[in-house]
């Protein structure tokens, strides 16, 4: 499986936004032809009246009648023209925006001209369609997010509740009592970690956290992260090989820690005892490249396609640990730092994450 995320350029949809409206000749030609025909007919009628009129009064009445008819016809032409060109699309826009204001995003306005001959209204129609699609996607993500958060909170809460009930049993042996207390502590730690991750992700997504860039040694930051997993790695019997260079960079140490800690934590979590891990950090021109490789369970192409989604956990045997927010956080942080992350994995053989960030 090979997947990855590059700092993507704007998608195809944005092309529509950049699309310009073109000047529509046909409607102006129609309007011009109608006005010219009316004016010509009126002048001819006027000439006719002048030649036929027997008195000045009759000629004046005839002229007045022609002027009135001419005004009525021109007003009608202008009304028809305005209705077709402006009122109808404006009404459609009003109806669409009113539906959106009421939370209905199933909107698809049909442009009135062919692509390439769009006028301003067609461009507005397309923009409204894109806006509705985006809002509807956000609405779906929001409700999915709420469902996921509720589910993730419910599990540790029910563990806490049932083990707390057990602690009420008076003659519970001390070792069972201690085990219950340990389970409650670990479930509440999980709950705390979940809330901390959600808040962090929320702040990152709402751009409430900005990178606090300063001069640092990226290699040093990575070494400290590796050290914090030393005990876990040793307890699991995983062999660790590191090749971490000192790389001077101007970056945010906290952001780098989020990236390194999550990648290392995953490598440890998804590698069985007896497995191996390799961690490196190298300078590459204007970038530094961090690699975290493990000989763990690897992942299928299906899993690989979703690992950066919030709450996604591909390997169900490990889903008791964590909430599936780690890589979502990593991706967001890398987006903000303007870097790239890629993953190369084979089921049953292991996984390599590579991160490239500007120094
Ligand atoms: N090194 C890896 N080896 C195998 N699968 C991995 C690896 N890293 C990530 N994955 C897959 O990607 C999924 C998402 O990873 P992520 O870090 O977001 O969540 P998590 O580790 O399950 O939970 P959390 O990070 O919140 O503790 C994992 O559940 C797993 O299926
Ligand atoms: Mg993780």
C-alpha cells in the first residue's frame, strides 16, 4: 500500500471559481433589434400620418398616438428583457439563498448559458452550488464528529461506571479492588487524552493555534521524543535503531513533538514484541526529512486511504488503545507548517512514515 498526502493544490472545483463571465452578445442584439424595429415602424407611421393628415390638429393627434404606442411598446420590451435577464435569475438566487438560510443545502441551480458563455448570473449560480455543496459536506462532517465523540466518550464512561459499582462491594478482595481502581484510572486517563486531543484539533482547525517558530535543533526534538518512549519500547521487546542528525531549523517545537510523538507511538503500538523500529532525521536541502519505520502489522490499502480521517482506526485489534485522532492531528500540524507526509505500508510486513518539513 502506498498512500500519502501532499500539500495539495486547490482542487478541480476551484477552477469554477476562477471562471470569468463572458459578454453575452445575443441578448443585446435581441434588445437592439426590437428597439430598432419599433422606432422604424413609428417613424414610418409618422411619415404616413403627415402625408395623410388633412389638418395640423389631426397630424398632432396622430403623432401623440404614435408616441404613446411607441412608449408602451418600448416599456414592454424593456420589461420582457429585464424579466428574462435579471428578475428571473435574481428570484432563483433569492429562493436558493433562502433555502440555504433554513439549512437546506440540496441546491443545484442550472446555469442558463453553455459553459464558456457564462454571464455573471451563471457564475453566481455556480458559486451558490459550490457553497451549498461545501456547507452540506461540513454539516455531514459535524454530525459524524458528534457521533464519533459521543461514542468515544461513552466507552470509557461505561467502564468507569461499572468498575465504580464493583468497588461498592464490601467484601471485594483487596487485589480485585486495586485492579478495579487501576481500570478506572486508565479509563479516565483515556477520557482526558480524548478531550485534550479534541480541543487541540479544534484549535488547529479553527486556526486558533499559530506556529510559534524559533531556532531549534529538529534532531534534538526528535531524540527527546524517542527517549520518552524508551521504556515502552524496551518493555515490548522491540529493537530500535536510530540515525538522527542535528538539523538547525526555524520551526515550532510543540508542533514537531505532536508529529514525532504520534508517529513513534503508532510504530510502538502496531509492532509486536521481537519486532524492530528505525527512526531517522536527515537534512535535505531546505528541508529536514523524518522517517519512522516499523516491522509491525502494516495496513491494507483500505486502511491507508483513511488513516488521516478523524476517529479512524483501521486495526480493530488495537482499537482499545487511542481514539484515532493521532494522525488527524499530525496531518493538520503538517498542513500548517507547510510540509508533506507520506506512508508506505504492507500488511503483515510493516510501515514507513516519511515527513518532509521546511527547515
Ligand atoms: N505504524 C502503523 N502501523 C500499522 N497501522 C498504523 C500505523 N500507524 C497508523 N496506523 C493505522 O492508522 C490508524 C489511525 O492512526 P491514529 O494514530 O490516527 O489513531 P490511533 O493510533 O488508533 O489512536 P490515537 O493516535 O488517537 O491514539 C490506526 O488505528 C491504524 O489502523
Ligand atoms: Mg496514533
